[in-house]
C-alpha cells in the first residue's frame, strides 16, 4: 500500500482481461499522440497536462476516457469506464489496485501508459503500470515509496541492453519491470528483484499485461535474493542517486539505496562478477563522485579492479555535474519547486554533504562488465559528452564493439595485417582547408551511428579507411600508402596498426 491507500493485486485473469480491453480500445502511443497533437504531447514531457485535456475536450469514447484516467490522472464517470473496459469494468480496475471507485466516479490510483520501443527485432509497445507521478498528480512532492514508471534513464538502459540470446537474466532493482520486459525479448528466463513489494507487484502486472511469460519476482536487497546463483546477463538501473543522510531529506526508494555517496554503485560492481557465468555480462547505470584528487572514473576503475572475480570493463561517462547542478536536478525530480523554502532547505543539506565529504563533481554514465574467462582484456574508461545519434538503441553497437574487441585481441599484428576490412557504412570524411591551400589542414572521420564519434586523422589513416573495401588487406593498403606518401613502410605499419585496432572497436572499420 502506498500513500493513496491502494493495494495492488496482480490477478492473472483480470490482467489478461484488461490487456484485451486496452487492445480493443486501441490504447496505443500513436493513437494518443494523434488524439491530442504534437504540441500537447511535447507539453506532457514537461509535466503539463492541460493542453492534452483541452484537445480531448468532452469526448467520451474509450480512448479519450482511458487517456484521461490512466495517463493524465483525471477521474472519470463509472459508466464511461465500464464502456471503455467491458471485460474488466471499473470494479476489475479497482480490484487490481489501479483505481478506486467513489460513488459514480473512478479515480486513478496508478498510471497505466503505452510505451513504444524499437530494437533489433523491430518495433513494439508495452503497457506499463506505475504509481501516479507528477503529471498525473498535477504537481507536488512524491511519496518516498513511489514506484517510478518509464523515465529517461530506464529507456536509456533498455536501449543499452545487448540484443543477444541469454538463458537467464537478472534484473536487479526492477522497479516497475521495464528492464525485465526488455530482457525477456532475448532471454529464456528473467528473475526480477527489488526491496519494494509494491514494485514487484507492478512488475507482475506489467508482465501479464504484455504477455511476457518467464519473468519471476523475488524480494530483497541487491544480490541477497539470488545468493549462490549465476546468470548470463545482469541488468540494473539501481537506486544510484546520491542523497544526503540527513534528517528531513526524503529517501525515495526508486532512486536512493540508503548508502552514503556512491557506495551503492560500488556494491553492485563488487558483487556482479560472482553472479555471472564465465563470459556473462552485467550492464548498469550509475553515478560516481570525484572526491578530492580522485577522479570519478578512476574511482570506478578501482572498484572494478577490486572485484574478487576478474572483470572486463567498459565505462562511459555521459555527464558530469557540479554539486549545485546535481542537487538541483534531484530536488526537482522529487517534485519540490525551485525558490521555495523547502527547496532551499534541501539544497543546503545536499551541499553540506558534498562539502563534508570533499565531493567536487558527480558523473553519470553506463557500465558494462564481463566476467573474464582468463585475464581481463578490456579496460576502457572514457567520457563521451557529444550527442549520440540514437542513444536509446546502443545495444547492437555495444554488442558489435565487444565482439570486435575480442576478435582483434586474438590477432597478432601479422594476422591483423592479413585481414581485408571494410569501412562502416555510416562513416564520412570531412576535410578542412585554409583558403587557397591545396592540402587539408584537418581531416576528420565521423561516425553517423554508434556513439557518434569523430576523430582527426592524418592522410595515412584517412587513406587506409577510405581504401578498406573488403578486397585489399590492411598490409596491401599500407604498402600502397607508403609508396604514395614516400615514407618507410615498416614505420607506417607500426603507427597504423594500433589505430586500426581502435577503429575496429569503435565501429569505423569492420571485419569482412
């Protein structure tokens, strides 16, 4: 039970009836966007529901009724809800714990929204139930036991998941179950854990609504519910938000793990290896602090290296905030308006905590860990601040990059030189000249997909990438370039082969 008094009841027959009703009503993302238009849809992303309500007007058809009730958080007449959900009815919705009946009105006690996605298997859509959020509540602070719906971070992690088959996947800290739903598209079995019984109930409801068999739930903190078990994949959007351990500061279950600083992320990294099969992969989001002279990424590297199980690691820092920026973001996330006395009180608590512990910045990013089958070969810690072409679908790129890393690590220089490589189809070249100059001063290689990387290349490296058509070997291209540039071939080869290895992992070059 949360602050609205509702108790969730993930009854399979009721969930299946509700799914049939939602499908019959065409309760889908595209239909809703068409109903209220682009401008109103954009406003919803800023927690403004008035434009959407205005566009819906007094419509009483099932999509409009369900949109007001389940998306926008507005009570609807019992008779309208019963017509919109003929199999479930308002009584069934109340029995599930998603609404409450008060006389002739049905009031929502949870949201239930369509969420579209696209992965390697094509487009799809889920219905995702979660607690009433700031949009549905019309503003105000959230309850500490709030179960979050689909947010930006959860979509990011879902898109990062490797789209490769797995037998068993662990969703650590499942929340409303979005990561479990995504993982089940590629896995035989998913175990979803959380400390919140309400979160696990939402996960069960969402799994049934979306027809995802093979998702089981277990209660408990971190790895305790799966002690002694191993998985092919671990995915986690843990409660990584750094929160002051001070009186009067809300400790939201969905984002706060109850530990000091970034210790929660450190513990997830420390325990991941022991719960992976050899070659198994863990993927998580996290925050990490820069403390004193210790940079945040260096601290994450130390956590990985301290793992009792050898781990390959690829850590990408996407954002770096100073203490004020970080505190403001998460105070606002909890529903406290800037400029209010409560906002100032919370900001003071955050800044006091950071100052006392010597925190100068907080990084946010992605962590990919793999249980090494021998000595670790991948140790990549980088900052990627540039816009990413398709951040919500990086899973395929990560899978290809890790496979390319493994392939090139297994080749000595002679074997690599004998490979015929291809330039990736999304790679373009830009040459910058000073006015009147014949030769470029800068040659830039750009990647249209993946992480959207760009790098400066000298004429030799640009020439190698340009000539990589899958026919000529690397050594053949280097030999031709040495003659063209009038340089010594052995020296040119020694400088280009390490760059070729990096370009393979980054996705500028491909095998075959």
